[in-house]
């Protein structure tokens, strides 16, 4: 339960029932993928969608996981987290008292309407495209089943305070929404290194004229600290000032 101080201190927190319902319906209409996981356990998550909203029972219906054990974990959990994006706006809310239901004859999960919802406006997620002349990369640790840990250097296409896009031109990473990368090291020129956790929200494949496929992974930061956010903001500010100067011919 959020107290008044929490509500007043978070300008992105929505507590109006009508507005919460409106945001949930926008997620449903856009068929956006929603990451669902038991609170405190983001490494075990499922990508789902909102199937329907039932104003009579005050519940939203979401698709189940193909993993029955994960479904059971979610149903037992006292709190379940939901993350998604609609039009580059990050949305987060928490559900409780989940239950099994059916929808169109298929298994589904019912979630009581949340009493609050956090939405970061698009301007807070303004992304800066990284120019080829000033490349930016990060080191992504990844463990393949049965293999030792390896660290892969991946180019960053764009960056914001909300996340980044990775360009996997050599097919070195898993290309699946919901994948988590822990301990990713961002090398920020003139600023320093920042260690972050990433969650893949979108996967897009570009096919070049020579038939080579370039995969872009749209990721959001998971649990970014204020200190790391400040460093990223400083880097973006410096980069924007240089790019603006170049546009003006300086």
C-alpha cells in the first residue's frame, strides 16, 4: 500500500481509477507485450498480453505461461510485477491475488485492477542516436547452457535514461523478448563505466541487401540507480551538445 508521501513524491504515479483503466486499455488495444514476474524474482518472467478487461469484476485477464510451474509460482506469489511499453512510454504496475480463469475456452490468469500505476512520459525516455563517428559499446555477460560465462562486446544504437538498443550484428546474443542481461558494462566516453541490468523488450531484424541479418534488441534498464542515471545523463548531455554544435557548423 502506498502512503501519501510515496504518491506525492512520484510525479509519474497514477492513482485515478479512470486513468488507470484507460492506460490498461491502451496496452490491450496495442497488443503490447507485457513482462510478468513474481516480485523480487525478475529472472523468472514470462512475456504475456492483456486479453481483456472486465469492469464488472474489476479484473484484467492475461495470457498464461507455457510453463505450468511458472504459472503456479505467479499464482502463489503475494505480488506480481508487470512491465511494458506503449509508444515508447514505460508502464509498470503490481498485481496481487491472481487466479486461474478461462478466456475463449483457454487458460488465462485474472489480475485485480491495480490501485496505482507508474508511467514515465515519453520525454523522460528521449533517445539519442549514437553517431558512427562516436561509437558506443557495452560488454554483455551471457551464459549459454552447458558453456562457461562469456563476455560479448556489443554496439549500442541509441541510448536514453530508460534503456538502449543493442545491435547484434554477429548473432552473439539470444534474440528473445524477456531475456535478462545482468552486470552489463556501459563504456561512456569522457564519463566512465556504468554497470546496469537490462531486460529485452523488443527484437527487430533488419535484412541487408547482401541477405545478412542485423538484429536489434530494444532493452530497458532494470533497477537503474540514481548515481548511474546521473552518469548516463551527463554523457547524453555532452553528446547532444557536440551534435548540436556540428549541426550549426562549429
